[in-house]
């Protein structure tokens, strides 16, 4: 199965322009023989949407989502977007469309809420680790911070996943100068491929966006009249550069394809069932894994049973 990653630079809050670009690239990928086409997290909106998140949210029955699904006719596509549910909850989601039909929207489970990340302020967390079948392969979908919580990839593997699709928005300096996002993602992506013996399709974005942080000085001063003055409000604006580096890894943790750093790019790779079989024979890490044991231990730890 031929897969493609389109490493895009979405325009912040410009749903129309981003949608047009994604649809055009789905058609391009299909013309080049891709049977699965993957885009980064929040490819339709950009990342630092702030309090305007609801302006670019889409329901699964919206015209735009139907256009995306229609574009997947003859192939399959995974696209990051902001989803609005019928009950008006909002999710950081990944649309999974296959051959013109919407299979589901995977909803990000672990929403960061520290540093420059404010996802939990605006989005609701998902409730399920979902997988789907394509061309005889089982595929599990994850969004960014989900992969930093090992229990979630494990739940994908217990559903017999052969492939992980990991979409994210990782920028330079967003975790501080002491921490390398590029190095960390490289280790994480390779780790899961090697340990679980799966293909890992990892899509990051590029481009720049600004994050505005507002802080109160929390110092109420008293004037001559005895009236208290309001606390000063300090606005700090930082620009973050998303580094790209999307990659496709085989079940041995080896790179099939790597995208450019800091540039829009497209990469392609072949997913082969024979290589999955070879890894399971040579390094059968999961052969004796027992999810029922994990379940029993969780019951004991959480409930004392």
C-alpha cells in the first residue's frame, strides 16, 4: 500500500484557504498512486486559534467535511481539524475518510494545558482509541500528546494495529530551550515502531504562528483618593516556528521517508505486509502479551480488587 504525507503550512484561522489546499493535495496524492494520504494536526485551522476556535469548527455533516470526504473517492485521507459535535462540544480531531465516505473523527484524548498550550481551555477530550481497516491493514490514529502517554498506543496495539498514524503540531521552543522537540519526537516515533512492530506514519506541519500570553501583575495600587487602581495587564507575544520533519518508519524503526525541516514537503512510502510478518517472527515482543492481565492489574491498582 502506498502512503503519502503532505507537510503543510496552514494559514491560521483561514478555513477556506486551508480546505482548498488539502483537497488539492488529496487529488495530487491520488494521481501519484497514494492509497492513504495524511495531513498534520489542525491542518484546516492552524494551531494557536485561541478564543476564536469556534469560528473555524466543523460538524461532520457540514458542507466542508462532505467536500473532504468526496475528495477521498478512490483513496483514503486523514485530516486534522476542529470538530463541533451536535451537543456543541469542540474537539481537536482527525477526520478519517475512505473512498468518499466518512468513517469517523478521532478525538484527541490528552489535551495539554501548560506553557503555550491551551487546548483544555477550549476543547473536550475524546473518549476512545479508534482503529480502522484499510487494504487488509489495521490502522490506529493518534494526535500529538496522545503518543506521550504509552497506555494509548498500547490500546491501539491490542486492536491489532499494523500501522500508527500520528499527526501533530510541534514547534521550536514551545517546550523551552532545555528541551528538543525534534530529538524527542524522533525517539518516540522510532520507539513505538520498534517495540510494537508497526509502521508509523508521522505528520508534522511547518510555518510560523504567534501566541499571545496575557498576564496580570496582580498588584492593586491605591491612589490619593483611596480608590484602588486595576491591576496592570501585560501582553507578551511570541512567534513559534513549526519544524516539519514528517517521517514514515517501518516496523524495525527504520526510516522509509523523511520530509524537509521547516519547509512544506510531500513524502511517500510503501507499506508491506511481508515486513510486518518478518518483524513478528524475528522479534516477537508482543507474542505473549496478555491484555486481560493488564485489565486485572488495573482493577487491583485502581479498586483494590
